């Protein structure tokens, strides 16, 4: 079960800017990336859905 991160344009402060969003794989709720992902100092990334409270830990990234 993967986490979908599409690039979506959103109007922000009088200009168009790319703001990546995350879609929960369980409930399909969509929120901006910086509201749902937590990066820890040991390179672990944690996803937590504010809507259904689904949690995915240790998401693999390019850094490890």
C-alpha cells in the first residue's frame, strides 16, 4: 500500500506555485505534503493521516 504524492498547482499569495500533496492510501483524504509527513533525524519518514489516523512508518527514501 503506497502513498500517492501528485504535484498539484494551488494559488498561493498572488502566484501559482507547485505544492505537492499526499493522498492517504486507506481513506483517500488529500492534504499538503508538509502536514502529513514527518522526517526524523535517523532518515525515517512517517506518514500519519489526520482523517482516518492511518500510520505508515519507515518509508523508504533516496537517503535510506
